[in-house]
């Protein structure tokens, strides 16, 4: 680890006891802003090529297949990079790690705007996916370091909604660049990079790595927050001398809760992309929607989820971090909505169900992301995030796009319905197991006291 990215040492000067509460609130505000705005910057970079794909094909003479290959380089690379870059964040200064990934992404994005070479674009997208893998893990680990369980669900849900805001901001940056530079594709890439570098500088200015580094007590000391591990033992440490491999084996591979939560997330990712990726095709071919209106429903599906996700995160806090219960209720509602989506012929009802499904899919996806972080010590949060991300993208998204596409071509949309029902059923069974296992661990922890 280069010196710039190493964790900051504990501050030698401590914040006076009478100022701890106000200082904590001040730093938490800066941290939350840096995480949300920083992750928006990641999405501004990530989606530029996607939003500009039609203009790129027209200007560069690329085919749809070529654009698909370039985008697939990002998807595959991102899934693998989340595993390794997530683990590396456990040994890093998370704020600097977050900003560095964004700056590197911005530089590579300049390269995408400066070339028309198909193979170079593939290489740049692959390398960019590695830098993009630095974002989520750094954000999630920082949340664990700065908030106790009482507010963590709400805070995590607010941060998670940044990806929806990022998609909107990406379109806004594209439109700004098109307006200012007469539709130049290169200018779109360059403008996005400049905006993202400015955001990275804001992250470095506003963010704080962990409480002890600014003279505050750790979140465990401040709120009594502890992680209940498999077997009932507890952990409150922020850092460890264990190697990345030791952390990965001991707290990830050997942790049944991590496996159960990860497989739940993978199943929900399959449902997410199985619905979202095929909304235009399914509604046009199966339900008689117009192509233009069907495209708009993709955006509606995404944006409608934001208030619901934050609300469900707050409810999980109110229920004293019973996050698996909230997820279970959401997935039961999701199954009912999927049934309506599959079999209703009313356009009004289908659109209404899509509004609701956004929340019922994204809320449990957000909460399981928090749950996997809470199932490991704070020094293993990045590893748990990367492990889950690997399964989400390499298996969940791939099955939702490639497998469903093949099955629909062979058997029709009824095959897609069966896959989504199966994934929902698997997530329900896993959530029931998680609830039982969580209750057992809490009993063991109380008995140990």
C-alpha cells in the first residue's frame, strides 16, 4: 500500500469530552456528503459510454456488437475488481481510497474520449472497471466506522440512493457538454472527467477516514456498537494486523452468514436485472406498450425506488436492526407484484406495479449490502463488500441478461417468469435462514455476557 493510501494514525490530540457530540455530528455530516457526492461522481464516469452509445456508433462507425463488447469488458472486470479492490480497502484510508479511484477513473475516461480505436477502448474500459471497484467498498466501510446500528440503516439507504442520483447527474453532465461544445462526443467525456476530479477534491476536503484519526472515540466507544460474529463472539476493532488473506479466509469464506447474505443478494440482483434490463422488450412484445413509453419506464423504475429505499432503511433501524425481517416482507410483496406484472393486461396497473417494484427490489438489495457488512468485523467490511459484489455481477447480472435472453428466445417470456419466481423463492428461503441464524447468534452473545 502506497503511503498516501495507508490508514491515518490515531490523532495525538483528543477532542475534549464536552465537544465530542457536536464534533461527531459535524464530521458525520461531512462524511455523508463526501460519500454520497463521491459515489455520484463514480456513476457520472461509469455511465457516460452507456448514455453516448448511439452517438458513438454513428460517429465512430461501431456496430451494436462492438459497443456491447466494450460494455461487457466493464461488467466482467467490475465484478472481479470488486472482490480484490474491496478487500484492499480494508487496509486503506477509505476517504483517500474513494477519491483516488474517482481520479483514476476520470483520467481513463479522458482516454476513452481521445481515441476511436475499438481495442484500446476495450482495454480502457477493463482498466477503468478496476478503479471503479474502489468506490462502493470504501463508502460502506466508512459508514461502518462512523455510525452505530441505531442510524446505520437510514444512513446506508441514503448513500445507496446516490447511484440513482448519479444516473440523473450523468445525463445532466452530458446535456451540459452537448450544449456547451456543439455536440462533441470528446467534450462529453472530458467534461465528465473534469466534474469528477472536482468531486474527488471535495471528498478529500469534506471526508474523514475514521473517528480516532480526528481525535474522537471510535464508534464502538461512542455508541457501544459491536459486531456479533458467528458463534456469538463480538468484535469492536476498526483495524487489525491480520493479512488480507487471513481476513478473507477467517471472516468471509468461513462465515455462513456472509455466504447466506451474499447468495440472497445474488438472487435479488437476478430479479433486479431480470426486470430492469428487459422492461422495454417485455412490455412492447408481451403487453403492447409503445417503444418510446417503455423506455421511459426504465427511468421510472429506478427513480421511484429512492424514497422507498430510504424509508425501509429507517424502518429497519426502528425495528432495532431487524433488517432480514424488512427484506422478507419486501420480497413477499415483490412476488405479488411480479405476478401482476406477468399476468395483468392493464397498462395502468402494470405501470403502478413497476413504481412499487422499484422499492421492493432496491430496498432489500440495499439492506443485504448493509447486513453483510454487519456480519463481519469493521476491519473486514471491504472484503465482505467485494465478495458480495463478485457474486452480484458475475453471476446475478449475467444470469439475468445472458440466460434470460437465451431462454426467452427459445421458450418465450414464460421462461423469464419462471427464472424470476425461482430467484425470489431462493431469496425468501435464505432470508428465513438468516433470521433464524441471527436470533441464535444474539442469544449466544447474551449468554456470553
